[in-house]
């Protein structure tokens, strides 16, 4: 959540780099490698919405519904005004049924 970052690990620059590398892995089909990088991004910047959305997508591809739902919900919690909110809410609804 904004303002709650642990300053000893808060590193937005490297968090963004982790997202970029994770997206590269995801496009290459290395879902597990992507997951590790997206998790690192959140560790470095705990209020970062983008890697949560991407983690939801990764876990959805792996058919791990509970984890996909967790990260989609976290995405909306961290970024309540997300422009793709309706789309993500539909994903959550679909995965929850």
C-alpha cells in the first residue's frame, strides 16, 4: 500500500527492471521464470500493481486459479482506479465460478 514500503528494500528502478525481464520470460514461455521476477518486483516495491496483474495472468496460464484470483484481487486493491478494472473484475468473476 502506498507509504508502507520498507525503505531498506524499496527500489522502484529495479522493480521495474524485474517486470521488464519477467515480461520477456513470459513471452518466451518461461512462466516460472516470469513469476520469480514479478514476485521480486513486488518485494522491491510493495505498492506496485503491474506485477500483480501479470502474476494473475501467469497463474491463470498454469491453471492455478486460487493464486490467479489472489493476484487479480491484489491488483485491484493496489490500483482501485485501474483503467482495466472491469476486465479484471470479469476475470475474477469467471475464475470464481
